[in-house]
C-alpha cells in the first residue's frame, strides 16, 4: 500500500491511498484502502489521513476516522491522535497497521504498530524519512 | 500556511532487502508531488489534490511498493487493485476497487470523483469506466513481479503447513530471512 497526504498554502488538505491488497487474498476481497474513513480521509477542518497495514483490521476499526475524531473531539495533536488510534486498534483487534496524518495547522502524525512502515515528508526544502521505529533520516530536497 | 507533503510506502514485516528501494521510491514521490505545492519557474502552484495524486502515481509505477506495478497477488495469482482520494474542502472523494491491469488506480479514483455523480465504483463497471475515460488496459498480468509471485508461493506453503495466515503479509517479503509469519 502507498499513500500521500498534503496541505497547500491555502490550507486545503487532500489524501490519497492505493494498494494491491494483501498476499493470498480471496478474489473479490476488498480492503480498507478504498473505504473512506478507513484507508483515506480528508477534511480541511480536521486534517487528512492515509493508512496502511492489515486491511480487515483497519476497516473494522475505522482507523482514519478514529484519528480524525481524536483531533476533533479530544483536541489531540496529529501525532498523539495517530499514535493512540493505532495502538488502540492493535490492542483491540491484534492486527497491525500504520497511518500518516496532517492536521489543519500543518502538524504531522506518523505512527505504526507493524514491524516497519516506510514514511517520508518534505518541509522547508528538506526531506525527512524513515522505516524503523525511532530512526529518522534527513537530506536536502 | 507552509505547504507540506507526506507519504507512506506501506507497513508490515518489511525485509531489510526491501528497505532501500522503498526509501528511494518515497523520496522520488515527494520530489514529484511537492512541485504541485510550491510554484517553480513558469509553473503556478497546483493543489494538494494534484500533489497527492502525483506522489502516489510515482509509487504505483515502482515495483518496490504494493500498488500498481508490484502489487500483491490474490489466491488466483491475479492483481486486484483499489484506491481512494479525497479533498478536504467540499469532502469530495473518488474510490475504486477490483481493477486489474491498470497502472494508476489513484487517477481512476480521481476521475470517478470529477466525472461522475458517484463516489465509489467497483469491479467490471469500474474497469469499463476507466477504459472509457482513456486509461490504458495493460497486457494481462503485466503488473505482476517475481517478488509478488514468490510472496504468494510462500503464503501458500504456509497455508499448506497449517500456519495461521490470518494476518497475511501486507508487504511483499518473499526474501524474508526467517519464515515467521509476521502479523499484517
């Protein structure tokens, strides 16, 4: 699965996610990626999210919408909302996954409960990126 | 507001061997997408929607990612693709599922959002819609990579041994060093 979330200079937020699903899925199986509020969500008032991981887990938990809810109702930052929602999902359903989030203030949220998640963002002419917990790399755009 | 673009390249038990390809692919996606957010000479700034579509398109072409070229295989050794895109102003969105042999499902999803009164198309109708709107139907199975075949072969071997495959791998880890059936 691949995904992107952006906020432009006018504060417009967009999110996009694309996938081949999971290896060995039954033909006809639909995952979280095309489901709004699960694989993808964007609202200029709340933020934008793209998720990845075990699709059945993410769609049953409504991961993207849970992150939006934490930002809206619990006033959590993008990072705290993303981290808490991923942990709650795995705590409750065992399956793992991750998400990237941008809130209306341009704050970022990056978290995953899987072993690894590839992530990268560009800000002020620099690329920040990583794939393992606790490791961040940087290079000029 | 300072424009920002963030991408992910998938989550799961990604093997060491696949890390460099993913990291490089994501950086390429950022470089392609950010052009739509920051005006460069002669090019006016696009929109967040253009930026996320451009970034995802780059990764759909890259076999290091489970999307487009290099996508996972289903039990029938076929690629079935799905995507969604959404903008936060009017909450417009486009979603597609069960596409096959089309390189950019994300662009088909955007086409659904911008050219129909609907939000979600799936299956044969979605495939027909894509072809009617100028998307190329690639030769059958041309999106399949050797890694994907190996990952499916390994998955079937695990199934045959009666190992739990509930959390089928979301990432191709055909060259996973250990045979552990990692979650998700």
